[in-house]
């Protein structure tokens, strides 16, 4: 029997409506600007065949996955890149997955969800990883549907409710998908489509440091390794057009050698 088809169209503009297989429901359909939202994954796995298999599964669902085969290489990249989910194997060269997890949670307090995928499946190991800050734990051999389901569950738990809303408020801003418009204190701001897309992506990830590569993938669909000033130019434009200032309770700052952070000053 062929998979049942569903049409996604609660608030999608006509040009973005699409039909997908019901299997995609395993991963929460995170809609952003009328298109599937890319979940950006970093995978620490020294078995190349296993790593490529996981990467293929994720890319088939429209997500992106960067591969790393050593703990130190993984950490070096976390210092300069941002991700939505981290998948860690325990037994990797030079620095095991648990040490990497301690670095993530204790040393740097990164809030990104972590999924452990490993052959170590006895109760003590599972408890140790969860107590260290892992969000979920999965034993090998890996099953495709289970992996996608667990990925979906931890991204759902880590996302505020407004992440899936068609319209939402980030006072004094109101974001409207139906008109592709942002209002500041009730007044519509004139934005190009890409400026709107970028602003929404930043608001949805407020208070997170986002790398230029992460922004490029989600807003432009571009290869994150492209050497371009496009992000910087658009950041400058929306900072000015939206008046992202202390008076309005927001600050959009550049993070050296990393990217940008849109920060709410309400809790500062």
C-alpha cells in the first residue's frame, strides 16, 4: 500500500503549497515562511558508513547534517557554527562523546538539544548520559524511523509554541505571515521578501547565537561554506528598518568569528 498523502496548506501561500508523504509526519513539520524549515544537525560519529547513512536519512527529509569523526574537531566547529540538534556517538577518537557533552553543558552552557546514539546501552550508561545533559538516548543498530521520530521529539520539546504559529508577537513587533509583514507599534514596516524571511528567522531564534552558515541555509537555501557578505548586508538593513534598539527592547549584535544574535533586553 502506498503511503497516504497529505496536503500542507493551513497558511501556505499558493506558490509554496506541496504534497508530502505521511512518513514525513515522523519529524514535526516546522513551517517557516511557507516552506519546510531546515533542521541543522551536527553528527559526531567515527564510523564513516554509519555517519553517511544517517546524513542521507536526514537530507532525504530536507534537513542538513554536518559530519565530524573526532571529539576535538566537533568542539572546534561548535565554537564557530550553530546547530538545531547535536547527535553524539559515545566511542570516538581523542575525546569521547560524554566528554564532549560535558563541554557543551558545563563549560559553554549551550542550549541545543543533544541525542546520544551509541552501542553502549546498559542502564548505567544511559543514566550517566542523561544526567550529564543529553535530551535522549538511542542504542545501535539505528533504525531510520526511530531516529527521525526521536529527532522530531527533541526539536519539538526545545521549541517555544510560537515557533509553529502562523502569526506571533515579539513586543513591540507583530509578525504576520498572511501579509508577509512586520508591524512595529502598529505601523507596517516596508521589507523585501528576504528581509522579512531573515527577520522572522532571527525572532524565532531570539537570544541564540546563529552562525552565518546557519542563517544562509535557512533563509537563502545556500551552501553555508559560501564566502558572501549577503547576510551582513541584510542584517544591517533590518537592524535599521525595524529599529532594533534599546528603546524598542531589542538588540541585534555581531558575535566575533561566529555570526549574530537578536537579543531581547526585557530580561536584562
